[in-house]
């Protein structure tokens, strides 16, 4: 048996349906997804203002526009929740519980005072966690499906940390025609990723590791086929997520694939128990649980897709732990 794989967690990770692990979150999500078209039609004026702000911010970022965008996106998110729960006290109770669960408090790895060694250690642990639990393999399937009809597909993983996912994919995929790049705005993570890329196994596809802000993608408009972003949007405020999706849709011919933590009480409990069994280091345990509280319901991802101007928007839960958005500018 592979000594890196956890005997209990690995076999069940990803196999539990979200309706079983997060039944209440999924009920709220279904109601929010159903309410989304009504919200977008009812708030057409604000939706148009958001689209205009996103267009302007792509070419001439102004702090005041970012403040307005943040306000508008937050307001729409709350209105979506309210609309979904209208006249349904049971759903409202679930919504209130979800509001208590959700938290915007930064993770320790985002705190200005946290040392570089902690950042590097968290990134290594996250990489090991994703390898061991089969997350990379599941994300690979989503990525390859999104570019199935694109020969020589150019894929950029943004906010990629130390490039763990694409380095894994480069080693394991059967598709030898992919052009892979991984970017992050942290020079430390980029350096960590470049060192890892230099140590790649013979036969792996090369991965370019570079520095880039995931919310400033206008300079690569049309230059890639898929923008991927895993486990990073929960580190960003709503306006920046909207910017990432908006600019990503214009950077990539086949759209944006966001994969991030599904917010649910069950997920938070599992993260607490799972990190306790696999990595009993307090900062990692705290951040694992906090990342779930900062996570998403798929309907929130869908809202970002529509606000960013996507015509094709698919947002759902993947397994017990992840919310996934695939958005494309054109309907197919
Ligand atoms: C939890 S790590 C996830 C790393 C990797 N995507 C993964 O799944 O393992 C979050 C990453 O997002 C990066 N990040 C946050 N905001 C960013 C931005 N605006 N541009 C680029 N990177 C960003 C951080 O530097 C960090 O490496």
C-alpha cells in the first residue's frame, strides 16, 4: 500500500455525495440556483452596473470602482439568499445557520505576521493532502473534459501556490499535447514551484511557473484555452473573485474552471477530524476549518459566472468537499 495514502480517508474522499454530507447546504443551494434567473432579471440595473465596472476595471483599475463593485456583489449575494428563502421558514432557518457558519476571518496563512516557513509548510501539506486524497485526479478529469476538443490546449492554473496541481497533472496525464503554466502572485510560492518543476520526473510535460496576479488577466486576453483556479478564491473578497472570472473568461477560449471549498457544517467537522488524524499541527487544523467557513455554495459561484458575462454557466458540488464552476463566455 502507498504509505502516503490514509487508510480510512482516501477510499471515501470524493465518493460521498454532497446531498449526504451537506444535505442542508445543498437544499439552500438548490433554492438559490432556482432563484438566480429571477434575481438577475429583477436587478438588471445593478447587474449591468457590475458588468460595466468589471469592463472598466480590466483596463483602468480605480479604487472607487472596486469599492462599488464589492458593495454591489455583496448586495446581490444577500438578495439571492433572501429571494431563495422567501415564504419558506424552513429554508430561512437553514440560511441563518449558514450565515453563522460563514466567516470572513482570514486564515493564518493569510495573516501579515505569519512567517514564510509556515506558508511553505502549509503549501507542502496542502499538496500532500490533495495528492493523497485523490483530489488532483478528480480535478484533472474536470480540466481535461473542459478542453477535450482543443488540440494543443493551453491551460493556466492561476493562484496556483507552488504549482502542485499542474505538476501532478503533467506527470499523470495521457495527453502529451498540453501547454501548462502555473502562476501565483507570491514570489515565495513561485520560487517554491519553480524548484519543484526543476525536479519533475523524466517524461512529465514541462510546466512554466510564473508570477501573475489572478485578478489581472487582461494582458493575456485570448492567449490561453482554460483558466483554472483551485482552492484559492476563498482567499479573495467578492469583487476580486468577480474580476478573476470576468478577466479569465476573456483570457481563455474555453472559459474558467473554479474549484474551491464547499461550505457546510459537515465539511467543517470532517476537516477538523481529518486534519487531526492526518496532520496534528494546530495552524494547519485551524486553517483547514476556517477555509471551509470561507468557502462557497455552488449557487454563489454561478452568480459570479453570470455577473462576469458568461453565457454558459455550470455550478455544482463535486463530492462532499468542493464547489465547482465552469463558465464560458459563449453558450458552446
Ligand atoms: C490555499 S492556496 C491554493 C494554492 C493552489 N491553488 C492549491 O490548490 O493548492 C491560495 C493561493 O492563492 C494565492 N493568491 C491569492 N490571491 C491571489 C491573487 N490575487 N493572485 C494570485 N495568487 C493569489 C496565494 O498566494 C496562495 O498561493
